[in-house]
């Protein structure tokens, strides 16, 4: 039995993104891995876990072991699993390296995290990787982290339905102080939507506004990255709030009232 691990690489910034190129070249340079890239043909940031249902998907051959899909990150992993790699499924899914952080509530919007989540839903150990700067300039520290630490991280057995969200500080290897296991932080939203006026004097809105700020909470992904650490945050596909589920048990009924409350009998 081969010890070579088949890695599926995807992202949300598109197949030509610099971060994906760094991840791909780094994994290809490491012994024990072989790589297939299946990523969106263009930019798909903040697409979350969306599927393309109103237009056809096309697979574009980008060279040996590289394919672009004219759809979302979720489409890309789905097409990889159901079509491109149906007879040669991957052992691992890596999504990234994203151009920007994916921390806190942003994981709900993230196409990077969604691609990894889709891999998880196929039962494949899956990892989302992001360079945690809004305008990243130096992926060398991220590449060094992958070479030095990814094997150890992959050896940890992820439970069914879970995935790993990894945020890496921007800059050279010397910027990285270590690794911390974290929880999701909390964004502080302010002026998210800005008012603009086009050249014809017509008003429009732009989502983005000011750069987000973060609550400084010990143990959070944001605090770890701010201190120069790589943040490892385990996530779950199952969004059930189990504590609240138990507290709500008194709302269970057999059947419903004969009349709506306040409606009275006719």
C-alpha cells in the first residue's frame, strides 16, 4: 500500500492566485505527497458554501494535474470529488492560502472555509489556510510553516464532521512565534456599508466600509495571530446548539392546539 498522500488543493481566490501557487509549490516540494488542483476559474471570495444552480459548470484544463471550474469553491470541490477524481479520490483537502484572514464570524462567509467544509462532508480530512492580513505582502512565513509543521498537524485525527481552520501571520518566518490552538474570535462591525455616488449622480452602496476591528479575547484566533502565532481552530459542520436543544425540550408537543392562540372558536 502506497504511503503517498493524494492532496486536493482548492481555494476561493481563483486558480491563478499567488497564495494557491505558494501552497501548491510547497506541497509538491515535500516528500510523500502528490497534488491535484481544482479551484475556481476566477475570484470567489465571500461566496460562503454556495452552489451554482442557475448556469452550467465547465472544467478548464490548466495543465497536468490542474483544473479550473467556472463556479464557486464548493462547486470546485464537488466537481473534483464527483467527476475529476471520482476514480482517484484525495486523502486530504487543503483550501488556500487565502489572501486575507478567515477568523471569527467571517468563517460563515468564507469560500476558503467552505471548500474545506465540502471536503469534510465527503469524509476527507480538510484544512482551510489563510494569510491573516487584509493586504498580505509576504507568504514566505506561511510556506515555511507548511514545510515545518503541516505533517504534525495532519497526523492529528480529525473527528467525523470536523475541519481545521488555520490562520498564519503575514511576513517572513521570523515573524511566526509558534502555534496556538484557539477558538473563533468576535468581529466588531462598524460602518460596514458605505454610501457612494456614481458619475451620473445616482446613489449606490458598497459593502466593505472600514476595515473590521476585533474584540481582544484571550484564547481567540485573532489574539493568537496578533501576537504572531499561527492559529489552529477546529470547526464543525454540525451547527446544532446542543445545550439550547436540551433547554427547549419543554416546547415539544404531541399534536397542536385546536385553535390558534387568540383566534377563538368559530
